[in-house]
């Protein structure tokens, strides 16, 4: 099933245990595979401008491979 990238923005990310993680603000794309790599809970431009980009990326993103379901919200599995 295909979904438009624009449909992901603003959706709430929730773990399959019910913990609310945050809202999708941006995404990182893998242009080699043509897939979404990560969902960001902050704007990408805010990460790039930081001195601690790697730490902030890990803290403020969810790997797309964790996504289990997309509807009104996005359900993700455990790490």
C-alpha cells in the first residue's frame, strides 16, 4: 500500500504499548531505495543546525522500519 509523504505530517506516533512519542514534523528519505528511512519529531533544519546532530537525531526520530500501522495515528513497534 502506498501513502503520500504529505499524509504523514502531523500524525501522532504511538507505540504498540500506547505510549505517545510525538508528532511527525519531517522525514528522512533514502533516495537509493526510494523509501522513508526515519520519521522526525522535529524539523530536519533544526537538527542540521545543531552541534549534536547525531544525538538529537536518535532522540527525535523513529526508524520507519518500526512502523506497524498508519491510520489516524502511526503505530510503531518496539526498538
